[in-house]
C-alpha cells in the first residue's frame, strides 16, 4: 500500500513539519512527492511517530485465561491480543511466553501450542509478532527441545528466567502462592511438592544454561536475563553472551549493565503507575539516571503508548528521547536494523497519535499497511 501523510509533526531525529510518503513497505524521503495512487492521510494536529517495538509483553496471557481456570482457544486469544496491540501503536511484538516446569498456563503444552499457532498466524496478524521464549532455567527437561527450537528458527528472543526462589518466598504468603497455583490447576500442596522436586535438581542448572546460551549464540538469537539480582549475576550472564538486562532488581545491578554499555529494560506500567508494584526500582527514576534504555509493555499494552508522554510531561526526558525507549532502542537490542525510526529506506512502521490528557492512537501502519484506524475522517 502506498501512503501519503500530511499535516502532522513527524518525529525523525527531532520533530519536523513535513510530509511523509511510503512506497510499499518502505519510507521515502521526507517531503517526497506523493506516490501515484497513494492513500492520503490527514494527520493535522497529530504526531507521526515510529511504530512501537515491544521487546517483552505477556498481556496476551489474559486473553487466553481471563479468569483463573477459564481458558479460551489460543488462536482466538492471539487474534484478540493483536487487535489490542495495534490500537496501542505496537507494530513489532515479542510475545513473552513463559515455559516453566509447572503445568497449566505456563506449561509445556501451552508453550508448544503458542509457538505453533504464532507460526501459523504470523502472515495474517497485523503486528509483526515474534516468539519470545521466557525459559525457566529449572525447566531442565525442556533443554533439548529449546535447543532444537533455537536451531530451527522458532525463537525470536530468548530470556533466562528463574522464579523458583520467589515461589518458596511466596509459600509463606497465602495470597501470592494462590495466584501461582491457580494457573497450574494443581492443589496448593501438590504445587509446593512439585516445586521442591524441581529445586532438588539445582546442581544441574548452570550447565544447562551454558548449553542453551551457546545454542542461542550459534543461532544469532538475542538473549535477555530476567530479574538480575546482583551485579555478579549480570556479569555471569554477560560472559554467556546475554547482552540485555531485563528488569534488574536493584540500582547497583542496573549500573553494572550500564557500565558495560548494555541495554536495560524496565516496564512501562511502572512509569504509568508511578512506581513498581513489587518494590523494585522506579522506571522513571531509572530513566532520569540513564539506567533505563528500553521500556516494555510487560503486562499492560496501553502503558507503552502512555509512558513517553508521562516522562516528557514530568520533565524526566525530552519526548523524542522518551519515544526512542519504545522504538529505536528495543529495535536495536533485537537486531532489527530496518525499523524503530523514521528515515528513508526504513520499514514503514508508523503510528499517528492525537495529543491530549490521554493520547489517542488514531492510526497504526505496519510494513506500509494501514492496520488500525480509529477515525476515518483522516482519510483523504
């Protein structure tokens, strides 16, 4: 599809009042003549921004299981999640699929079904959607299959997770453990017993992580370490080629990543809510300190659209820099050099946003295709 967008403020290196055209899937030079037979979009009063690249989003889980024990078909859920993401301006989505040793929502059956369904649906989804495997490192029985998935190109992003210690802490907090148990379909006693058996294989975990990281490096798959608990943990993962720190749990660990020039991910919901709901570092403070280079939707897609506006409104970052936290920076961390900014030859992933107390995504364009339109009055 050829598009010609006029009247808006275009975020290139900075804001410009310029026309923007696309020729198929690519962006043409700013103020280039309108291509023949182009669809005209009047963006007067709107911002024309690079499409959002979500490096980690797992809100799709609620489309699968909106209530504990109530599940819906995965294809229905992924199509619905796609529409929700496009309405938030997300043009590249990495679905964070947790494959744990536990049964249920985060079990082997669901992980296999998700990777297969994503592969089948990819051509018809609006967003460029990728499989982000959140590998629980105690899930030792999955190692061979994970390595095969890496070798055969089924995984777009790999994160190393370890929620096992948190499970034992949660065991003394009835409300927290109940939420974990609900998604498994087990009784609380059976869940805790299973967790104990899994933890008993602790000695096998480090070597498994080394093997999986080597497979990811060989396949050229970007790697993240999730919830790094200390500078030493960050250094250990760095030695394995894991170059992105995802949600470091304290400032010292974030500084360790920053000192090595690594990408550092925090959650956009953390910005929108004014802090972490778990007592972790505040994302806005981390942005101010230069210790957050990427924002992710985490568990709430609309936060990715809102967070840059909040950061700019609060004086925590210039808007152009804040928007790069959700566009250029995550694209670079994923090795996606064709997107994340508005420049000639780049992929035409764009979002038209109407400013206001609550910014509104009016149109989303993915690979030159208009895939979301909230106001047909902009059509020329």
